[in-house]
């Protein structure tokens, strides 16, 4: 977003090269860091030679910020924890990279475990922000208000919003702020309309819409997808990915997930816009509905992904070896690849191992072993693992069925944005009495406390 003028001595001319929700590009002072940026496409892991860490640990604010952005991109619990710490260093109590404060807020908003352990510090860091110093500080404050509206008084937001609104030219978030205000007042339909308008600028509006929708969310999202696909271009790639992701995880009224051509179309649009995230989701979607995809097409997508993310490509190739319908199933080879990835600290591979045991692809179904693998993943703050454990505990047979654990893990999954856990949550809740529901809350607290100390 860009300011267009000085406003009442408050918003100074601060021109940003990127939008509020994308990382700005800094001119890093070290040739080693520049070389690192070039080699990241082919080198395994983050900073294998420690060059970037050395710069960051020596106090280089730009290196701290860049390292944090790479760690955040990995989207694993341990990496996100490090990202929060390096963003905090880059922020430097409000004297450094102010945008780092917003990045911390975004991470805490989507990760309940890190929020529990770091929210108090985040509030303290936010108190050090000089909100009315310039356009950047004002926009960061408003962005954090959208996620955590308790940070600032509503009257204060109403005071600074007109100044921001007059100064912002592009990638503006004032409609999100206005939508949040309407939502807090209970004017939900007006808030949805405001968020819908904001979605072209910021894909996070979709999450806000989803959270306040009542009734048939599936129908609303599907109708929205159809409307978007019939419109002219104008949305950002993140919007297409987010809508496809939410829709693919939403349960239709029938209760049974079904293939949607709209999801495929949305993801392909994002892939044409060079979204690696969309590429991963489409590969996963193809594995979920193999009858609609040719395995050679999927292999080509995996090869394309390997250029940017070799570990992710290995993960999805292993998954391809578990799809019986494509005639290329090699479960033992898949297990070997997953174990390699775990040794490389690519912890999403625990999800693949859990799937192998849960579906009995290696031998017989072993849900206890599957739970063990999913627990390893969840201890690394991989939210999808809680969803899988909730499913096993809610619907599994014999000793695996445990409605208290099912409800606890479904609650954690829902808190981290896994909307598809709602069925397991509601079903398990119906099986519990008041005393057992209290046990659920105690178990959630124990799990969160344990995971907040995971490294």
C-alpha cells in the first residue's frame, strides 16, 4: 500500500515496494546473503552453511527479517517459533523493522500454540509501536487490529482510519477494518458484504467471511467460486488458493466429500500466476480424487514443484506411491521416502507415515501406530495431525475410540483453521457428559502446554 500525501502531520510519505501482506524486499548489505538468496532454490534446507544465521545473530536487522521470512515459509511449528524470535529481533522494540510486528501477529493468529506462549510478549511489543508516527506504523497497527481487535480501542481505530483511508492508494485494508467494526457491532450481513468487497485486495477476507457465515457455508463458498470464475481477472493468486483450499475442506450437506471442478479451476488459475502453494494443493487434491487425474499429469506437477521445493516434491512423490488407482502404488518406497524426510526435519512426512498405517497400506490397519505418527506431527504444530487424530478417536474401532481425545484434538484443529474437523467435534461432543467435557478442556490445556515447549 502507498500513501499519497502527508495527512495532518501524521502520515509521512512512506512508499512501500510491496503490499501489506507480502514481505518487502530489502537491499541486503552482504554479498553472502545475496548469494544465499540465489542458492535457496537448489540447496537443501535453510542456510546449510550458517551464513544467514551468522548475520542475523550478529545483529543485522535485514538479515534477521529475511531469515524470519524464510523460516515462516516452512510453516512448521519449530520453524515458526524461530521466525517469531527473529522477527522480534528485527522489530527491535519498535526501533527496527516495524513490519516485523505485523508478521508476528499473523503467525500467532494462525497458530494457537504459539499464541498461547507468545501472545503476552506480542502485546508488550505492540505497546512500543508509535502508531501515529507514519503511514507504515499506522498500517501495521490496523493490520494487527484486524486480527486482534482487543489491541486498540474501537474509538481510537475510528480516529485513525479516515487518515489512513485518505492516504492509501493501493493494497489498502480499510475495508477489512470496517468489516471488523461491523462484525463487532453484530451487523453480520453488512460485515460479510464489506469483507466480500475487500477480498480482491486481501485474501484473508475469506477467512473472516467463513467465520461469521451461518447456515450452509458449503453452498455460499461454492456459489462464490462460481461467481469468481465467471468474472474477469482482478483477484490475486492468494485469493484463488485460499478459496480453493477452504472449499475443498468444507463438508457438503450430504456429509460426504466430493470432487469439485471449481477447486481444480481455481488452483489452475493460481498456478498460471506462479503459485507454488496452489501446485502443492492441486497435487494433494489429485491424490484425493485420483479418478479425475492422469498420473502422468501429477508427475509433471511434482517435477515442476521440485525446482522450487525439492523436499515438498519428495513428499508428494511418496504420496503418489500410495494411490492405488494410478497403478503405481509402492507403499514400501513411500515409507522409505517419508523416513528420509523426517531425518531431514521435514516433519510433514509424519502425516504420510500416519496415512500408511491408518489405511493399512504396509500390512494390516494399525491405528495405534497411525496415532503415534500423527502425534509426532502434532507435536511439531502441524494442525492437520490433530484433525486426523480426531477422526480416529471419534470413529475408530475398539480401543482407538476415545471421545474425550477426539473432541480435544478436533478443538485444536478447529482453532488452527481446519474447518473439516467440525463434524468430528460435534459428533464427539454429543457422546460426552458434563464431567467429560471438563476433561476435554483439561486435556487441551495439557496438550497446548506441552507443545508450547516443543523445539
